[in-house]
């Protein structure tokens, strides 16, 4: 039995694949752009009969209620601490590659302090996770990543860009990988 799904269908396929694993010993699940389905070290996330294909920047594949709770806790802390807000703005002017080592180190330290307040239980993609990245000149890279890759919610201007979630994006990537064109590993 092979189950395949995209988005919510991929999440349902992953959950069913976990529930039916004993009934269908050779069962395989391929989930594309599916939501996070379980906490670390549980059957959905440890099930190697499931292959989750996650596209770079897909907003649904890296978001769980625990991530939302963590962002809420961090924002609350920032709202309460004007001095911290001002320090962040002062130290992060310009581009990251133009920041000096002292300010980068300070930012990393402050991020760890914020993480102390971010205790939401996160869900993660299921099974073996393959990350598809879209590079320059339409090159595509595919690599296996651990669930820890999704520990933090990536905040960026296009984080809710739904065009990064559409099935056609996954179909195009798979077609290129199958054809062996524009593939970097």
C-alpha cells in the first residue's frame, strides 16, 4: 500500500500510515508540503515508512501551535522590554554580512535568552524528511534533514507566501530531479 498526499492530505496520509503500519507491513507514505504531525520521538515523527518532502519556505511544513505560542511569548517579552527593543534596533542596522562579530554574538546571546521563554510543545514533519531548496538559475538541491531543522520558526518577509506551498512547485521540483537537470546535491 502506498499513500500519497499534499498539504492536509499529506498530513492525513502520515497519520494513517502510522496507524496502519502493523496492518500493511510494506506500507509507504509520501507526504508533500504536509503540516507538522507530532512531537519529536513519537510514531509519526520516527516512522521511516514515511517520506516527507518539504519545500524551502513552505509556510505550512514548519508551523505548529507550539511555534505560534513561542512567537507570542517572544513578542510579549519584546513588548514588555523597551530597552531590549531599542538595543536590537541599534545593533541590527544594515545587512547581516555587514554586522561586526560583537553585535552578532550579542544577538545570539539575546536569542538564547528569548528561547528560555519559548516553551511551546512543537510538532514536526513526519518520518524521513527531505528538504528541497530552490537555488539560482532554477537549480534544485535535495537533502535529508533532521526534525531539529524545524525547531525554530523561520521569520522572513515571504514566510506566508502561499505560492511556496502549491502542489505545482513540488511537481516541478520532482520533474527536474527525475530528469536530472538543474540538480545540486
